[in-house]
C-alpha cells in the first residue's frame, strides 16, 4: 500500500490537495519525505535565480541547430505521429495512476467507515 501512496505523492504537484491517507503516509514515509526535500531544494534553487537571465554562449544556437539537423537525417527517427502517440499514452498512464490512487483512497476511507 505504501508504494502506491509513494507514487501518488510523487506525481501530485507540490501544493496539490491530497487525500488524508496520502497526507498521513507522507508524514511517516522516509521516501516521500526525501522526495519532498528534493523538491524544496530544487524550488529554492530556482527561486534564487529570480529574474536573472543568463546569456547563452555564442556557440549554443549553432550547436543546437546542428544537432537538430542530424536528428532529422537519422533513418530510425520516429515519425511525429508515433511520438505524439507515445506522449498521449504516457499522459493516459499518469491519468490512470491518478484515478487508481483516488479510487484507492475512496476504498480505504470506506473500509475505515464503520457500517
Ligand atoms: Zn511514501
């Protein structure tokens, strides 16, 4: 059970409203606490950048365009439709995981409720 709640806590964005069972799990799970600490550290790092804009090194644009050109000429490069299908499948997977997590929370709540 904790594995499913760990995954749920991992996919929900920071600040998202969580089921009480997921919140209780996060308070007692070292894995979830470590993940949240990493998120906080990343957020602090990004916040520290503020409005700072870094100038790209002069060679970067040419290097990126050169790599993109190489990608297009590769014979094994997946077609755009295939890539979009993979992205849609990944999105559906995340949605299914979120739905399963919600259903698990509902089932756990019903199991706790005295008849
Ligand atoms: Zn956890």
